C-alpha cells in the first residue's frame, strides 16, 4: 500500500534526524488531554472540531488565519493577489515546503487537493462554490478563476477543508486511507492512532521552519470526563487539557503548578431545536422557549461570569456582528402568551440530548429544565456518549440538543451557511428552511460593498431571531489548563491549538 510505505519511510527518517529525547532539560513528548476523540482526518468530509484541530497539526492551507481570528497570514503561499475585476486570484507557493514523505509541495498538489475539495459532496463544499477553475501555470503558482467576484473568497480558501494533500500519495487512495493515514507538510506527522484513545504524532523532518516543532512528539489523549481530565493534569499524567469546566477553574487556579487560560474565541453555545416535527415546528413554541431562557443566570451558573449572554447567532468576535440587535431577553409573561397562541396544549414534554461527562452542558441543561418548567415545558435530559449524540443530531433523531459552535474563518458567511442553509448541513441539523434566509445568504456572499454587506448580515441576524430555530445561550472563551512547565502554547481564536512552539521543561 502506497500510503503505508510512504508513512513508514518518513517515520524512519524522523528517527534518523531527531533525538528521541528532545532538547536537554525538556521532555521529548507533549501529552495533551482532549475532551473529544478524533474519528476522521479527511479535511473534506468531516466537520467536528476534534478531527479538525488534530489534523491541523499535520496539514497546511495556502493561507492561515491569524491568532486573533480576524485576518490572514502566509502558510504554504508566501503572497497572493487579486485581479482588478475581482475574478482571478493568484497564490505564490513557498519553494521550501515539503511533505513528511520528503516530496516537495507543488502547485500540482494544490490544484489536485483544491479540486477534490471543490468536487466532493460534504459539509464544506460551499467554501469553493465560487470557483470556476483552478490551474497551475508553473510549479509554484496557483490561480483561481472565479465565476464572479466573491466577498468571502480569501476567507474560504483559508478554511481547513482546503488543506493541501500530496497528489502522489493520495490520488488513488480510498476515503478510508485518506481519513486514517494523513500525510501533510505541517509541523507534525501521524505515526500511530488508537481510535478512541490516542493520536501519536512525531515531528515532520521536512517542515520548512527550522527548529520547529520544539518537541519531537505530540500525544493527543482522549479523556472525555471533565473531572478525569483535570485529575490527569494535576497528577502529571498529561501536560495540559482542553475544556476544563468553568466549575473547576477556581480549584485549578489555587494549584501553584497549573496555569489556567481563558482564550479569546469565536465560540457560541446554543440549543438546537429539531423544527421538522411537532411541537418545535411551531415558531411560537420556539419563541416561547427563547423568552423563557434566562441567559444571565446561565452565564453566572455555568461560566461563573466569564461568558457573555448571546444576542445573535454570530459569535461576538465575528465581523458584521450586530451590536444593536434586539435579541431575546427573559420575559415569562411573553413566553406564556406565545405558548397559548401556538395552540399547543401544555404541559409540553421535550427530550434534550447532551454529551455525558460535559459538566458545562449538564449544568446549562439542568438550568433550562427549571426555567422552561415555569411556562409548562417539561424538559427530560438524555446524556449520551458523544459519538451517539452526534449521530442522533445529524440524523435529526432528537428534539433538543445542547451544544455549541466555533467559527472557523473571519467571515460571517460560514456560520450563516452552516446554520441556515438546508443543503449545506440541514441547517445545522435543525431541519430549518427559509426562502428569505436563503436569499440573504446568497446576497451576503456576493455583495462586495462592505456597508451594504453589513446590512445584509444585520437582516440575517434579525430573521434568525424571528424564526428562532435555535436558542442562543452565551459566548464563551476557550478554557485551557496547562502545567506551568509548558511554554509556547497558542490557541487561535478560531479554536485550533498551535503545538509547534511548545516545550515542556523537565
């Protein structure tokens, strides 16, 4: 098998080029505990953060998103330019980039990868929908010709689904091979994967940044239970963890060995409502639930004040967020009136699925149960393992799902498409359909005048409030806890971790 041979060859080179013990005084391995396990590492076909944030250690795109999540920096492309008519984008590849196989990254690899992302059906197909053709006039130049000028094009090119793969290795590969044996040009390469337990990555010996990654080996260990993940950090079993629950942050802060980080994010926590069946196919019922939700109380109880009550479907850090939007506030009288007007008899019983072991989601859902009971809605809570919960959500086999979103690009079009375009992802698997919203989504990506585009997204945010296919709860920072011996860790506002600069002192 071509992929396996290539991987083994690269791994052999790693052992020859790197000391297995790392630099003097530092650990040779970073152990990082994560709350969700990766399942599929094909950039084009999957849409879950544990997959994306794992393979972004391995793959690169033409351009990358900056740390603040509001602009772009060079990645495989050192520069880019657009023609005066806005229809031709030219990217110049860096000449020293190589895959972990040792093969150079060429424009042919980029064209093959991007054409695959363009052609395959999947949750990110929209990201290149404006592209008419992709060409490689020479080994280090990639040219996109667009059907028409497209406002979020640069943002969409930076999306993880447009990662550059090796054409030589993957052209004849099956989806199973691409999803389980990724080979990229990023700082790390996958060398072992025990599904549901651990991803093991080693330094890509051909990574173009000399001296990086600082640590030769990275282990992403799946520890789903929040308490167990924190215990693993405090016991020294891991060097850092993602998503320590807000309820444990004060305890962690009192530990002199631990550094707690609240990193700026593009995250919004929400409640998905399956609008395809009664009683949630009734707008007045959905509005009533939004009016019966006390977001301030949830922020206080779940985040201990570290979050911000949500007012829009867009994360507060996203461009074109409407700060003046008249959003839902707690109003039980209005909620009861809407339920009466809905014609749906009370009490109403709804079932909410949540990820078992997710402390923040459990607390939020317990609060919702008490809040909604005040208007005659009995919320039954059904904890599920994450794989089952995700499968049920995607199949629209649920009524209420308490979860969240992280915006991946510095443009509002991504979440607008994912959350309200039925073709993209069944409108975030709520089943919501709206011709008016579809028209706004279509206009929003084609309007190049910033002020006009802003008004379109303001209208979109207002229509979302009116139709209420979700209940938006709060904007949360990313919580991270690290052993103080860890240095160099960075988390982008769009979520992914940067491990290439991380070192762990002995």
